[in-house]
């Protein structure tokens, strides 16, 4: 027979496990007309330039969050993720351009993230990615989402939370061009 304290402890452990699983998420959404890329970046024809911008609404949220979210760090994470797959030309000589438009940003206050964790909502970044050739013809388009809802002293620090967002977003972008990627089936967040 399990005591009341034992039940509470098991329930608490189960709740922590569930929050750990659902606390962080990322995914890609493609429209029917963009289910697959017209032309995928490759080591022979890599992306040479990445532009990161934000909608006015996202810029307002970045300002309201006291600039805790840095689009240049997001750009660096995307460059790193693509470079790991030999899909980004470090010298800018690639023939493709990737435009990333951040459409939504939410960054919790440090106090709320540490004190309340997932109960205070999540940190999130959403954006649209468009890949174009040298003459500006659109080759691919998809939306990326990343969210982080964990907190506490270990996961509530601003750099931890935003760093996870940058890396998760970048991983989703690079994952679209991984050799084994099958658009619409491999991506955990594909809708």
C-alpha cells in the first residue's frame, strides 16, 4: 500500500517528466504549394548569404523584452547549423540567399522563468524562411517555430532560454536540407 506522501511524490515526478517532454518544442510547417523545395542547397551549390529581419510586431516584442532576443545570434546559429552540413559557403560565394523573417518573439522575464517555469508560459520564436537563387527566384519557403517553457534556476537564465531557441530554430532550418529529410514526414512539428 502506497502512502499519501508516496503518491504525491510519484505524481510530482510524473508531472516533471511530462513538463520536460513538452516544455521545449520546435517544428516546421509547409503549405501545400511548398511541400518540397524546387531546388535544395547542396555542398556544390550552397547558401552564400543569410538575411535575418523581423516584422514590426516582432521588433516591438524584442524591444519590450529589453532586447533579450538577438536576431544576429539567430543568424549565427543558422550559419553554424548549415555549415555543419556543408550547406553554407563561409566566403559568401554560394549562389543561394536565405531570407529569414522573424514573425513572433516572446521572451519571459527572468523572474517569471525562474520562479514559475512552465506555468509562466513559454519563450518562443516563429519565422518564415525563403530560399532564393541568384536572380531572386523563390526556390523554397517554410515556417519554423521554436518554444522553450522550462525554467527554474538551471533553465530560467536568459542565455539558456534564448540560446535554446536559436539552436532549435537553426536545427529545423538545416533539417529541411539534411540528406535523409523527407518533407512532411520526418519533421516532428510538421503540420
